[in-house]
C-alpha cells in the first residue's frame, strides 16, 4: 500500500557521496510514498544520480527563480519540491535521514490533525563524533525538543504563508516558526524516533562554528552559551568543582535520554558525552560572534548573516501579505516565494 503523501529530499553533493546506499533507500521508499529529489548538484553528479535512482523517483533541478532569492540551497530544494508536490501531506528529509515504514506512517497520521510534525532523530551508527553530537541532542530534549533533519508539513499551510526564507541559515527553525506564525499547529513527536546516518568526522569538524551560529536565532540560549567560558575563566574553579559541574551536565542530559522513551535509541553512556559538547559550544559561540562581526558565518562559498527570523516578525509579515492580497489593487506573490529577509533575528 502506498500513502497519499510526498517525500521531498533536497540534495546537493560536491563529491560522489554514498550514492549506492541512498539509491537502495529510495527503492524502498517509493513503495510507500511518492518521492521527489530536488538536486542542486553539478551536472556530472546530477546525471549520475539520475542513472542510479529508481525510475519512480522524480528527479528535479531547483527552480532558478528561487535560487536567485537567497543563499540557502536546502530551502531552494524544499520550496521547489513543495511547489511540484502531488499531495497535501509532505515529509521533508535531509539526505542522511532514514525512515522505516512505521515511522513514516506515524508522521503522516500526526499530520492528519496538525500542520507540522517534528520527530526526533538519532544516529543509526555511533562513531565518536556521533556520540559527541548526541550530547547536544540529549540536552535539547531535557529542556524542550531537538531540531531534527526531517519534518512533516501540510503543503497548503506552508504555501499559504508564502514559503519560508532562503536567507536563513537555521532553515528548519525558520520553517517551524513560519508554519506557527501562519497559525499552524505543531506536533512535537519527541517519542517518534527516525534514524539518520552520521557524517564524516571532517564534515562534523567543519560544522562546529556554523551550528553555534544558529543560536543567534535564540538570544536567551546564546547568552547562556556565551557566558560559559568567561564564567570558568573568571571563577577559576578547583578540579573537584569542575567535576561536580560535569556531573550536573551529565545528569541533565540523562533526563533528556530518559524522556519520552529515549532509552530505546540512546545508549546508556550517551549522556556522558554532554560535557564535551557543552565545552565545545562554550568556545565555538565566541567564534560565531567573530563570524558575525565579519558579515556572517561561512556557508556554501559565501557568508550568511541571518540565523532565523523571530516568530513575531514572521507573523507580522504574513499578516501584511494577507492584507495586501485581499486588497483589490494588490498583486498576489508568486507561489512558494520566500519570506523577505533583512530583519535581524530576535529569537533560536
């Protein structure tokens, strides 16, 4: 049985990548849902992908008009796929996300009563850097919800909002806030665990400052992260005090591990990596500040200044568009046009 839903996979590879494994995954996926891959890879890679993917996969180029409107290639892929989608219920997923049929069905069932579904990712394999990054996941779960590489969304809700901004670095948060600003209902499915594959350790190292930069979209969180390093340097705590602080961080991460069935996918030692991640973030947050002073963090050969718009700004923007579209003299915006950028982020 195939579900009446669209799976959108934005893709842009600059090397050969794990193509055989991805094609094998897509062969399973097309038996359950319609699949659209929006591929911004250079021509030789694009052609190679076309030959490797199952014939049932729709393989598209990003809309050139969208590419000219912002710097985030993933958003170009999502909006292109959204405009071309054949169904109302849509699952958006990074190229490293791996759904099983039960998880896919669960997302679609939740979408029947909501506009956005936010699952929980976990690493299917655990090299050292995946364990390290799991510390971040557990701390996010302890205080709220994590930010996964996949979301379920109602197509009509996001299109009615005018799409979302391609100038936002933290694109998943921008999408979440846009749907909520448009009046959509978010379902936080913290017990819906979807596997993802770990990146290379080299790629992981390259992402450290970029991910720290995302906190510019959440000023309260950024303030805490920026305060960690000065607090340690000024207090000069004794070794036992540092050990106690580390144990406290582990305890908080363990709360996240146990929350909503997390013990089924996060191993018993996962929380032990949280202090290492927090120390990394304490340093990288200041490197992110330095990047902002230079015009934004490096991304895809350029720099991006905006982390994400605040929900309040997006709500006002959407309302202004709705008022304008209801006026007789107004010109309707293009379908799936991104929200205009340029407003400094208020909250991650």
